[in-house]
C-alpha cells in the first residue's frame, strides 16, 4: 500500500534518530503499478507491483555515503544507516557538499487521482479489447502498453525539513502496423486522471497513420519546411529544460554560453512568440512541489517572449557564484504568447513543399554547444503540396540545431500545447527550415 503522510513522517523520524553522522537526508518511496501489454492484436501480459524503498545519504566530516533498503523493520532501517556511515567514513571529501535544508514550506500540486491509483482492471481490459477489434477491422496489427502508476514519497533532513507528495499517472502507447509491414503509426498520451486519458483517440490516430502511410515514396534529403506534430516536438524538446544548466553555460559548454565565461542570459535566443517554463500547479501536468535538492518549486520561466530569462542554478553552483538556486524546473511547458494555430491550419497554410512529421526516434546529441541533435523520423511522414497532404514518404535522417530550429524567422506557426507525457505540455510547430541529411529504409 502507499504510504500516508503520517506513516512517512514516523519512518523518516525513526531513520534520522539512528544517524550519528554530521548531516543526513532521507527519502522514502512507495508505489503501485499496474500494466497491460498487447501485441499482434492479442493480450500478452497483465500485472501489478507494489513496492516500498528507503534511501539515506549521510555526510561525516564532509565525506558522503549512501545506502538503501526495501525492508522497513527497525533492524533493517538501522542497518541501512550504519552502512551509509561506514561508506562515508572511507570515502573522499565531497567537494559539492552543502548542509541539508532546514524547514521549508511546500504547496501541494494536486497531481493525484484516486481513480488512477485504484484502476478498474475490467474497464481497462474492455478498452484494450475495443482497440484490438478496431485493429482487426482496419486490417492493421497493433501492439501497445497501458500503465497506471501511483506513488507516495517523502524526504526529510537532519536539519529539520520534511515534505510529502502523492502523484498518479496513466498512459497508453500504441503502434499499429499494416499486415505487409510496410507502414506503421504511433500515438501516445498520458494523464494523471485516467478518466481524462482518451484511449479512443490514441487508437484512432495510430491506426489512421498506419493506413495512410501505405505506399510511401522516396524523396531526396535536404532542407524542408516541416510541420512537427506534438509527439515529434516531445521527442526533440521533451528534455530541453536540461539544456538551461547554469554551470555548463558559464563553463562554455552550452548553447547559452558567451565569451569570457559569460552567458546569453537576457538575450533574445528564440522566436519572440515562444515561452518555455515550468509550473508545478499547471492543471494538465501538476508536478512535484519540490524542485532540485528539496527547494520548494515555483513557476519559473526559462524563456519568455523568446528571451533567455533564467538558467538553472544548483545549490552548489549558486553558492559558488553567490546567487540564488533555481526553484525548478519540475515539468516543461512550451507555448505561444499569442493565439495558437491548429494542425489543420498549419497544413492549409503550406504553399511550398512541406513535410508533416509524426514522430522522431533514436535521437542523439552531436554538439551541446549548438544544441545539435541527430535522429530519424518514424511511424509516419507525409509530403504536403499546396495546402493538402499529397502522399506518404519514406523515413529520413536529420541533423538539426535546436537553437536554429526555434530561432526568430524559422518558426512560422505554433499550436496549442498538449500533454504528451507526465512532464511535458508541448505544441505542434510549423518551421521554415529543417535539415534532413539522408534517406532511411526503416519503417
């Protein structure tokens, strides 16, 4: 069962009472997971797991040691603390040690839904059964994974801080492939409230992409206008918050670095309509009330109206640079500061040859200093001519700088943000230039 706040407080207090080291931080996690996997238009597996774990990190004369356990009896918790202290005693001094936080105040983000935590297995089986029937009717072969997760955890320090949080997440990912194996479609969405997870839409979109991707044609690589569906944007930009690390920027290892150890803070980096921020209380993607190192989370703009507004300072780097640590990010939201455009409008406003991209995969960083990445399209690419989808095309490899992709003059239209996964709310994008370097025969 999930921990309650009262139980978590009692357990963390008990663990800290065993600590002899100078400083310590305890974390607890309890979780319930339920899944159903299907493939070849048939159910494969269904399962449930319930787990609990505890972890402690201690510092002894500035030296760090950690240990964990899944047993919560007194002897096991005490042994965990003793193990961490033994490790600390023989470890080198931790150069980034800072005293753990004292008492903080946190605001609940309300990302927990009881209906998700106690998912109806019968209802899920029926939903998946309907998807499989639809797949057979549409002559595609479907595979996917449905998961519901509930977690409850806490963190406490020897210096008096304690916080507790509960959250849930339900997701469905679905791949549909034509019987001849020559075309496939993919769609995935999640929500903390399972009643708001639109499984019918997920199935409909994946199956439609598979059927409309039949008889794809080869095209030459090069620079194309593109429309990126929200999933494709998530594949490229879902982890973009990590690019705003202050230390990397100040050490010259980032796209936001400037000469002489300076950064591009305050400069216009992206299209003036683009905002990138984190908001733990967003109704669609509520996130942890605790940011990095236990700092209470806040709404934080990384980019506002295209301008680099904030960089992410860890507690260690903030102290080194005599500034304030960043209370985030805990999720990633990208949105326009004006009226969003629909995907249909983006297609209709494509006069020149434009590629509609469903998804990217196998993405790797090639140059962190320009935020350049490489990867492949997958599960649906179509050529648009004169405002209409003309025909499907085969997959392509790309090399692209994220900075150039989002730069002023390259962003034509921005859609309404959608929740793709638990930590991202991202829009479709229409871009003037996107660099494709070679063809790919993969489906």
